[in-house]
C-alpha cells in the first residue's frame, strides 16, 4: 500500500511539473493561411514547452518531434551553454510578422517572447529578463532563434522606418545584426567569412589595465588595431578554438540605424556591445556599415570599436567613410 502511495505521489508530481512547464502559443493576427498558422502555433508551443522542461530538469533541450532547422537548434544550444532560460508566460498570444525582401514574403517572425535567464554561475552579467524572437520559413519550419532588443527599442526603430519608408529594410538590418551577434556566441566562423566584405575595414579595440604604482590603482587604456578581413578572421578562429576561452557572451543594445543619403543600399548601425568570456570582458561602441546591394546576403563593409567614453562628435558615422 505504501509503495502504491509513493508511486501515486510521483505521478502527481510529474503531472504538476509538466503543467508548470507547458506553454500554449497562438497568433493574434498577421497570418491568413489556416493550415500554416496552426502548424506554426503547434511548433512554437512545443519548442517553448521543451525549453521549460529542460530548465526544470537541468538537462538539455529535447528537440524530438519539433520541426526545426539545425541552424535554429544550434543557436538555442549555444545560448543554453551560457545560461539556461525559461518562458515567463504559459499562454502567449502574439502578432505574426511577415519578413519581406523585394516585396515578397520569405519567412515569418515572432518577437516579444519574454524569458527569464537562469545562469549556472556568476559569469552571466546581463539583465535576467530577456526577449527572444523565433523565425519560420514559408513552410512553417523553425529556421532561426535569437535573443533580441527589447520591444521599446524595436518599436522606436520601426516608427523611424515608417517615417522614412524603409520598414522592410530595417527589419533586414535588425535581423542580420542579431545573426551577427549570435555568430560570436555560436563561434560560427563560416558565417563571419560570409558576412564580411573581402575588402572590409575592421578596427578592433581592447581594454588594457595598467597599475599606477604611486597610488596603487588601475587605469584603463585602450589599444586599437586596423585589420583586414583575413587578419580579423584569423584572430577569431584562434579565439573560437582556444579551450581556455570557454563560452563567449555578446550582447547588443541601444541601436541607432541610419540609411545613407545618396546610397540607399548602405546602412550605418551604431550600438553598444557587451563582450565577455572567462578571460576577458569589455563594453564599447560598435559601428557597422552594412551593404544591402545583395539583399540575399548583405555584407559588412566597416566594423569599428570605440570605448564608451568617446565624445559624441568623435563616434564613427557614415559620413566618416567613403563608400563606393
């Protein structure tokens, strides 16, 4: 009788845990194909539930039965190695955003999925409350997963886009910036090789801590280096393959997006980058020049780093670079 009672309690506990982990997702609007809508809602519910179950158990995420591209599952796993996370809501209703290129839909995106980060150690320094976006292809397969800027910042950038008529292009810019950030976290050197132009200008910077002996305090200095694409990628490969480095955590925030006045395929993006791994960390202003001449695979023509203390009139902008 006692064994039966224990078994009953175990079953009840398992059912309660499953109930706490289960997430139901529905679209409010944005997609008119009923079959595709239902398929995507089911995949979203299954994925968010699988993430919650893994967080509850402390294990890895089980993607079995979920229609997900390896690019998306690898992205989730890479973030999982830095910090576990779980969905904050168990009943989500969100808008479906159509991703367009040259006026044609090439996929769908769901933003504003709130998650709570559950770090495994003290190395995680970011906000514990984050948002993720999940992309689908036109067949309803999960194609990408990224941590994103917050809804307030996203809404501001889209409002600016509505005023000048480049909403679709801005969505592309934001999407590729989020993929770019994700490539550092995933240590995806092939993405970096593809995303940088062959003649890209890359200015890197790092913090050098020096001791002032007379007062026994540290002083920050900065070291800058101008690199070619080949030189930059060589350094990244060494960093990615160094077993002492461990997980790399990168966060982009405070985006500013500007389209070039006479060359509308060029966009300048200014953002704050937080970079850290177990042997180094810094925070700085990163400026990117994106060339969207090829909408399928835009290229980074310029990537620069400057310290946060940089005066506003010294921060790099599109005006500082001669673009072809």
